[in-house]
C-alpha cells in the first residue's frame, strides 16, 4: 500500500517577513495535501536550500533581498532546480509580474487573497497550470493595449495577428471565457474557439495557459504591435474589460482548459 504522504505537494517558502512566513508554514502544514519542506527569508538562504531540497513548488515573495525575484528564479535554474515557482506578492505590479512570468514563474498570487485561494492556486500550479491574479491580468492587459508600453524591452517581432485575433487575445488576457468573448465581440462561441486555435498555432502552444504566458512575455509582439489595428482594438478592449466575469477575483488558467 502506498504511503499517502508520497502524494503530498512539497513546498518551500521564501519570504523576508518572518511572521508571515511562519504563519503561512503553519497553515499549509495543516493541509493534508501539502508538506512544507523548508523556509527561509533571503536570497542566499534560498539558493542553498534549493541545492539540498527538491520541492515541487517554491512560494516566492517579490522582495527577498535581491534586486528582483527573477534573479532567484534564474539562479535556481542554474543550480539545477526543476520545480515550479508561484510568486506570492504583496501588491499587483505589472512590470515585476511580467518579468517573473518571463523568467519562468507559473503564477502570481496576491497576499490579500483568502488562504483557501492559495491552496487552490498551489494545486493548479502543481498540475502544470498557471495562476495569475485578476488584478495582475488587468494591469498586464492594460499595458498590452497601451500604445507606449513599458513592461518589457521594446520588441516588435512576433507573428502578425489580425484584428479578431488581437481582440480574442485581449479577452483571454482579461480572464473571459470563449462564450463571454464571443458575446462581447458579436461572434459565436465556435468562431472564438477557431480563433483561439489559430492563436495556439501562431504561438506554437497547446493551452490557454501557455498562450497567456507567451503573450505576456512579448512573443506575440509588443503592446504597440497588438494595437496596430488602431482604435478598433481599443474599443473592443474597453468592452472586454467592462464585461469581466464577476464574483471570482482570481484568474485561473488550467493546462486542460482550451
């Protein structure tokens, strides 16, 4: 008979606030699906810990003593860590979030969210999905439709998207379902699904989670490129943002969601 402990998700917590870190460790340690295998409060400790531990997920605060949390992500990969990162942030920050996702983080979770949301986010990330808080998604989508974005280094490369593809992509970034995107853009759900498949093909991905990631990384072009159709996209984006699903403050992207 297999030990149920073997199926628990192993976690390492990296946060400079000791009281918060200890409280989080107690909460997660009380959950039957999780095992907290280590915790620390700064960059150097985290690197040493990941060299001797092999957690499934690192819960990483944005501010850990290094210039950026992305420094730790990159250093951890260089040290051989193959697990996943879930950023646990005190506030929504578009630039830091985009850089963290570009460096390989699987999601952004805000500390203001309820604890039960965090357990759900951890399970989504452990299953190979991505979890990005809706506030972060809204900031990132706004940057993408800004004609003068400052999120990442300017890059105009990437496959050309037509007007409908740009509008559907903005809807996906806003956390809307295919049905809601279709309703707001005057398209059938099947038409939206077809455009989503085209976006998958153009970006070389298979899931919405992967599509969001490459879009936020800039692999589908910069914000200016997404907007090169003019005012039509701005109007569509305004409609999409105004119709965001209510009642669920977190935008979840599962690998099986298409």
